[in-house]
C-alpha cells in the first residue's frame, strides 16, 4: 500500500513499475535516479568520459554566410581541441536544436537561412554516419528553438517561424524510434533563442527574444518532461537576455552568455532544478558571447564557439565550468575542425540521463 504524498519522507526510494526505474522523493516530487555513467574510452577519446557533439552552424556573423553541416566532437572529461566526427548533417543549417539519450543524438530544425523541418540522428559513441530521422511536423520549420531531453524523450520548443515570428509550440519525439514530432504543449511567452536544460524529470528554460520589439526576456519557467503539458513559471534570470545557452547536472541548470541590446554578455547564472526561485550568479565566461554550442556531463558544462566580443565574429573558443561549484569559466581548448556559432550540441552524459 502506498503512502499519500504528505506522509512520504524526504529521501524515500521506490521502484517505479511503469517506467522500470528507481526514483527518490524530494521537494514534494518523485525524481528518477541515475544508475550508470557514460564511459566511451574509444581510440578517439584521450580519456574515458562523456562525449559532446557539435553539429552544423555558421562560420560568419551574417546569417546566410557559410552555413555548414560539419559534425565534430570532444571528450567532456578532458581538455583539448575538438575532433572531426567523420560525416556531415544530411542538410547544412544553423541555429538548430539538439536532444540526446545515452546512445543517440538527434538534431532538429534550423535554418539555411530559411527555416527547415529536417531532423537527423547519430550514434554518439561511433563516428562517420548521420541518418535522416523524420520531420519536425507540428513546428513547420523553426530556428533558434530550444531543445532538451531525458533518456527517452526529446522536446523542441519552437523558435522563429518565418514569416510570422516566434510561436509558443512545444513538440516531442521518442529518441529510440525515428519519426515526426508530436505536440507536447505550449509556452506562456513566445520568444526565440532562449536557453534550456534539465534533469530526467524537469527542464528549466530561460530568456529569449520577443520580435519585432527586440525585447529581451528574463523569465525562467519549467517543463515536466515525462508528462505532456504547458510550462510553469519558475523565476527570473539575473540579466534579461537572448541567445544564451544552457547545460545541466541532475540538480542544477546553468545558463551562459547571451545578448542584450546593445552588447553581448559573459554572465553565467544557475538555478536549482527541484525548487522555484530566481537564478543566482555563477561567474563569467572567459569571453563574452552569444549563440554558443553548449552541452555537458553530470559534472561539467562546456561552451564552444559562438559570436564573441569585442567584434561579434564567430570564434573557436571552448570554455568549461564545474557545475557543482561556482566561479569563472576556464579555457578548455578550441574547435579545431570548424569554427561555428548556432550549432546543435548533444551529450551522452547530460543531467537528464
């Protein structure tokens, strides 16, 4: 016989027979427990650990300039330069979204510069193959969206849909099976170019740009990934901005960079996923920038490339932070295969696994 929620003690553990996963009780909710850690240890990785993959993007600030489909990867547990993955996206594009399980990464939408519905996937531990997935059907071509996932489900929040602007639509896929997206729910604000990441149960999404007023959003909201439904208010960022990017451990979401008229920012904030409230300052990126390629493991967050100050050009800089602490980002290495901004980024060791 199960206890009513008011009588469940903090830290209680149960086995969920519906999902076949262990869960623990905290802050009035049941959270999925992680029971494994990615450990690639292949010849392309100098140190065993989670792998981050960067796909697509563009090489210059002008939106139509040098949109590319190259894919590159790095080992999050080490430091160093990125390595060529050995294949390209099925369609070159920029400002696309990335979702991943522990084995598969999915790249959704983007622009060429026209918005597209293309979705591709790769097997993260391998190299050399990128396969067409299906279409982002409900969102009829979107760029500057926000994509996030847990171990089974990927969700894409629509970004800019030409010519009408941003919408509030959210779609989802089941990562293990190819196919078109399905409707998940809606957002209360219709900005694009926000930052989102989370754990296996909840994702925090923040910031964005409201067109055509060029107004920066500072709202943070959350989505419960295993269910369907709309977002719920959470709090506010320390600075309103768009084109920020995010990563997460199992307890924290960390947002870095972004832009707010008239400049790019180096601000890093974090929020506690299981609570509600405003973000807290974490530190600074090594160089102010926006539209970086960002992912992480359960312990480390990585920001690569992006439009960086002082001139706003695309740089090959890679920064990292230890998510459980606070402080400024540290140099990781360089994007050696392709300098890029607005690429999709996935990891097989993020906080949602």
